[in-house]
């Protein structure tokens, strides 16, 4: 029930421009605009947009507008833009209180967040925000490899990624970590898989969501690819990397491949479904050697834009 589906004009409501696929049916509520970091070399989101925290009265006005349009039909809410936890705790608690009083049947409220912000925010503040109703955080890990984290200018170390995950879980949040398959390119896929598994094993997030990295225009890594300084991983490399990642994981997470960029629909509970998913990868690797149509389909995914 994404707001706007029933004819609400954009001029009347400030829409977050991005959301996770899992929030397709959620009310979208914009608390911040843009990204306070906005330096990741792989990212083309929020470019040319000045970061700001919206005025509280504007946000409350959007909640009232949504309430007038949807009544009691809202069940899930996603808070944007990229890192709502940079807002003051008191402000977020106020917004959440108004949300739940306006929509009494809400079952879940989620938000993007940045690991470094979580690591810096006091645990007691995170607990207050969780108790006010923010239930799940979507966080970009991308990779757990120290060298690659520095290269892509993620702005966080493996240790900070681990601290943030453990802290968020201690506060009560469901924790959803995103991994960018292929961010190490053709050359560094093994260290990417191994380093990422090491961080994930220490966090044990509730959800591991994988995305296959496809360089997007208006990002530094796209320019690096165009200039021959970055070689995207082949379908075989992406599949081998995914297999190695799964083999190294020792977690109790849901593993989800819920994005159009991915080569295979890998979904399962770890560790129970690990072997089933690895078997799917092995079958696909064999298929690439024998099936030209499969290779063509997987190669075409490397050229998707506007993801």
C-alpha cells in the first residue's frame, strides 16, 4: 500500500526516493532527505541532493495526510531516506508515537540506517527508539573485507560493522544486512567472500540480503569500469563467490536473494538450507558450461541500470 497508489499527488507529500524491495507495500515516510555520508564509490543514489533532517511539523503533516487518505489500512511503514537514526532520539520517538496513534494497526516499522551511526549512538537511545516502535534496521554491509571497505569508501571498518550489528540486536532490533556480491570485481572475489563471512558470523543478523553489484552511471566505480580500472565479475565469478560465502557462513540468519540483479533466487534459513542453496549454485555453474541461453541471460543482468 505504498502511499501514492491511490492518487495522492507528489506535490502534497514528500516521498522517499528509495526503499528496500521488502517494503513495497509499506507506507513511505520521509524523515531525512539524502545521505549524510554519500561518498561510497559504488553508489549513485542521492547524488546532487543536500542532506537534511526534515522539520518535525512537516513530517507530522505527512502522517496526517496519510491518515486522512488511508485510515486504518496501514500495516507497515518504511522510514527514509538513507539514515534516519542521525535524527535526535526525542524526535524519532515523537514521530513513532504519532505514527502508532494515527495508525493503530501497524505491525512493523523499518528504516535504513548506517552502521557507523548505530555504533556511535548510545545504547539507551537505541532502546528508546526500539521501544517506541521502530522494529527493523536495513543496513549496508556491502563487504566485510577491510581493504575493500576502504576502497569503496564505506566509511566504516569491519570492527565498526560488528559493533553496530551487535549493539542493534542488543537494543532489540531485527537486523537486516546487505551484501554486494561482486563488489571485489573479477580480482578480489575470494577476499570479499571470506571477509564478509567473518563479519556476518560475528553479527549473526536476522537477515542477510544479497545484491549483485552492477556499476551504475553517476558513480565513481562506473567511471572506473569505463576506464578499465575495475573489471566486474563474470557470472562464474559471482556464483563462485556466493558459494564460498555460503560455505563460510556460521549463522542462524535468513538468506535472501530478493533483487532483480541477482543471478539465482537463493532463499533459505541458515544453516538448515545451506546445502540446498550450494547445490543450486553448482547446478548453475554446470549450466553455464552447457547452456548458451543461460549464459546470455546472466550476462544481460550485468547491464541493468536504474536499479
